[in-house]
C-alpha cells in the first residue's frame, strides 16, 4: 500500500511539473523579447529546447507511474511574476539581462530540487525509466545553472 501512495505522490509532483512546464514556456517566450545580450538570448533558446525534452520526460514518467493530469504550479507562476517585475524595473539593458539571469537561476534551482526529489521517489517506487529521465533532467538543469553563472560573470566583466 505504501508503494501505491508513493506513486500517487509522485504523480502529483509530476502533474505540478507539467503545469510548470507550460508556465516556463510562456515565460521564456516573453523574456526573450527583453534580452539584450546575444549570448543570453542563445542560452534561453537552448533552455527552451531543453524544457521541451523535460516536458516529454515528465509525460513519460506520468505514464509509468500510472497517473495523469496536470495541476497549477504557483511556485513557477510566482517566479514568472518576479521576473516580470525585475525586467520592468530595470533601468537599462545591462541590469535587465543580469536580472533575467538571476530570476532564471531561481527557477532552475526549483527544477533541480523538484526533479531530484521526484527522481529519488521514483527509484524507491521501482519506476526505473522515470528515475533515469528525471536524473537526466537534473543534470541538464545543473548545466543550465552553471551556464547562467558563467554568462553573468561575462556580463559583469564586460561592464
């Protein structure tokens, strides 16, 4: 019985991630319009492609867990609102780009934590494909976080 309850929890978490994927896609499309740095724009485009892979993996994990559905993700919605405020209040392109990086890294840390937690749960529940898919997502999110850190360093050094 505990395994079924764990699978239900995993399904709920995955459904929240699925909803979060939709928020992230809309956010990225809007944020890209405000980016000045060509390197940051390229990183966001790459991130958008990676996020599409995450959405596919989330759907696969939902199928393996035997659950479906989608739910709102107020955490990523809040990240998006913060990003909007940062971009609106930025006095220039330089600080706007740095703000976009900072807000993006906050969101990436959410994804790292969520994917990592659900990966561990999936492993415990015997959902081996979901565990592998979520591990791939964790690695990619960490790589994106490192890329954002490097971009911020480049922007700061160029000022």
